[in-house]
């Protein structure tokens, strides 16, 4: 195995897991940041998005991702239009990185399974955290209201749903229970990473 995906709900600790792996010298990619870079630097994507959603351009003629997110959040049709623009580009990014890498490479994203990117990867870590702890983390770290948190969570696949899809598609996966603190999470990641290393020997 040389490819690993990290997914989970808002506030589960996906970014913390990715950071732990990054600090171990492993190649890691935050797919949300990858998408934002496309909006910012890829002229073709900027053109297509601005033509489809002209109201999301800032005064500097840049795509305002906050406006874009707000615009598509409660509109399934608009969300699908945006996904049709950006998802193929992110999938192409993943594919190219895999082709160029001989060592373990890790991708993190909340929509890895929704976008079918899990089919490109060897193993998935589902980061799972109880609802109240996730909410506390998000309110503290992102200054997000409880209502906004609940609205985002309602639109995401739950851990059990993700597991069902991975079983159906015959993708190996592990559950990363993140219900304690960063120190305990690091211990869990150390053990799970060692399993990956041993599997590759």
C-alpha cells in the first residue's frame, strides 16, 4: 500500500491526523486546500467558476471562496454545477501525485468518499469523534455557531455510511477514534502508521 485517504465529519480531527503524519516526513495533501489553490491560481477554473457564478468575484477579480460556499451550500443544483467543475481537477491532481510517488502518500478530505476518490486509494482512515466533542472543537477552533455546525454535519456522510460504502467497494479501512486529546491521538496514529509500514515491507 502506498496511498492513504483520511476522511471524517467536521470537527473529527482530520487535519490533526494529517499534521501528525506530515511531521513524520510523510507526503500529505489537504484536498480542500488543493481545491482552493485551483480557484486562486488556475485560470481555466477561475474563468469557468466566475462565468457560472459571477457574484462570487471579489473586488480584486478573485474568487471569494466564502461567497462561493455560501451560494452553493443550500442549493443542490448549484452545488452539483460547482462539483462538476472542481472535482475532476482534484481527482486529476490525486492521480498525478500517486503516479509520481514511490513512497506513502496521504490525502485528507471530508468528501473523499462522496466524490468517489476513495476508489483511487489503497486504504482509508475514518476519523470518528462523538458529536458533542466535535461541536466543542469546531466552536473553539473555527468560531462556528452551533447552528452552522449542525447544518454542515447534516450534509455530510456519517461514519457508518462511509463504512458501508467502503465495504461495498472493497476498500480497506480503519477507524481512528479521536475522543481524547492530541497526545492520545498521536499514540493511535503511531500504531496505525506502523501497521501500514509493516504491510508494505
